[in-house]
């Protein structure tokens, strides 16, 4: 068994997968460590890639040799080009994806990249010598040495899940938190904070009356994300539809009955959440003059009845969520697979990073993804790709690869993080680019 590598990547979310793939394809002997080998690049929130600014980032990843665009093309179940009423620079590709297939296709790519090993385990601590990161130690006592380490822990660092007055440790529903790493890094001079995100209930499509909803079909022409040929895994006529629903005053009233048990309003949740992606309870309070809010019902795959209800993220008690959902037109007989929840997690101050995403405090340690205070699959994947490239270059050529603000949305993203820092989960917008 190999126990010495050029690069170790901790976490196999969107950032970790891109980082590991990039480093290994460039020639570094790479180890990717993940808690669960069935969840590579897991779509923990909505089953979609792209959108405003995010779609441009995916195409930049593709142009740089990353895999997110190709995986998305191979697993898409619907494709739409947004903002077609505006100029071409504003056109934004977006796909709905088969969540299960997305992870499986990523796994197939990773398992067939030379120089890349995969290990299922939980990293408990980093090995530090003279302020240089030289490896990792796992909860089963395994030690792996390396020349560089890339941290891509997502929402798992001291993750805590909230549903009403109930809360428990977890990085995602049904999965472990990652403990001790934050405390170790803080003791070594790296600043951290807490952020919060949320996700809606997952719905059983068999219990939905789709005739009462507004159908939203995909484009007649499917272009996909990748610049490469033959990446599309679907023809236009085989796409699945999304659907539009609306809340109403009965829904709002039912939700308000649970506000006294809301971890968001009681102060139980301390982490800062994203303003541009508020929970349904936040929307009711902030926009209390509105009688209705738009909801998007998104299929999770070709071979499942599971649907994601975009716009109804909540951490209210289970019964409150369930009763409110059943007051939405078309959902009168609704059944759910699980309720929505909020999750708090640790992040690290990105101003302590170089533009290469290497730590200024600990040499040979790189950070990418949500642990830098960002949100979104695409933002994470872009950081992972850049961290993987620069981790490889730092070992083999003592050089660096940095995209400037006038060259790429990825350049804007990273420059914003390392120079301005974050006060809330950072999402990319076209308006951030000069």
C-alpha cells in the first residue's frame, strides 16, 4: 500500500473531484480521501449545474481541462439557455441533472485516471512540521505523507443540522461531521467562522397533481456545456420537464405557526446564511407584503420519483413543513421523502490565502470550495481545479497559475475571496465582473 504522495486531496465533493483529477492528470501522484465512495461530487442541494454566471464558470472549467461540464452533459435530463433576451455575453447555460448518474459518471472518470488513488476514511488531523503541511492522519490511525495537501471539506467541518428545535452533528443528512481539523488549524493561526445554508424537502412525485402546475420544458436545441464533441448524453426530445408552483397565504400562515420553534429566529443558528438564497420563512418575514412566492419543482433523475422544491428551503419543524407543503396547489395529497433542514459549518478566512489558494500561514496547504466561504457547486469546482493545478505546479516547477479579473469569472471569484474576504456565503454574479 502506497503511503507517500505528491498531493493529498481531502473531500470528494465538487472541489475535491476537480482538484484530484487536475493534479493527477498533470502527473502528480495523488490520493483522494472521501468518507463515502458512493457520493463523488454529490448534488447535496438542487440537481442542477450552471445558471447566471455559474454556467460561464462551468465553461471556463471545461476550457481549462476540468470535468464538471463533461459530467453534466453526460447526465443532463434538461437543458436551458437562460437570458436569451439579452446579449450573448449574458447567455447562461443551465442543466437539470440525474443526481445519481452525476456521481457515478464522476466516479468512473476518477477511477480511470492514472496516478490517482482513492481511499475511504475520515481525516482527523493534518501532519505539520515546521509550519509545513506534510500529510494527514485518519480516524482509524492511517497516516499518509505528501508534499502538498488540498482541503475541500465542504459543509462537514463541525457540521450541525437543524430541523425545528432538533439538531445533531452531520455534514449532510445521514452523514458524519468532520471533527478536530478546524481546532487544529485555529491553534496554528488560521482564522475561522461559521456559516449556514439550507435545503428544502424532497417530494414524492407520485403524490403530486402535475396538472395544477405550470410545465417548464427544456430547449429544443441542447448545446450543453463542454466545448468537446460527443459529450451530450441526451437528445432534446427525451428531456424531462420542470414545473412551476406558487405559495399562497394559507401556506404562509401555516409556516408562521412554527416560527416560535425556528432555529433561525430563536438564535440557535449562529452561522451567517446567504441573502440571495433565503429560506421560505425568511422570505415570508422579509417580503411580508407578498401574497405568493415562486417555486420550481425539479426532477432528481430519470429513474426516480424524487423531486427537489427550489425556493422552499426551510429548517422549521417537520410537521410545520409538511402541513404547509400540502396547502400548495397541486400538493394537496403530497408525501415527502424527508424534510428540509439547515446546516451550520466552519469556514476559513480566504484573505489568509495566496491567489494560488495556498495558505499564507502553513506552506503546502491549499484550500478550495465552501471552506473558503463560498456556496455553489460551480464556485467549488472552479476553486478545486485551480488548487489542484497550483498544488502540482508548486511541487514540480515552482511556478503558479493565476487567472486575472479581466481574463475569467474564475479570476474574479478568487480575487474577490483572497482580497476582500467574505461576510456571507459568496455566490458568483455577472455583476461582480467589471
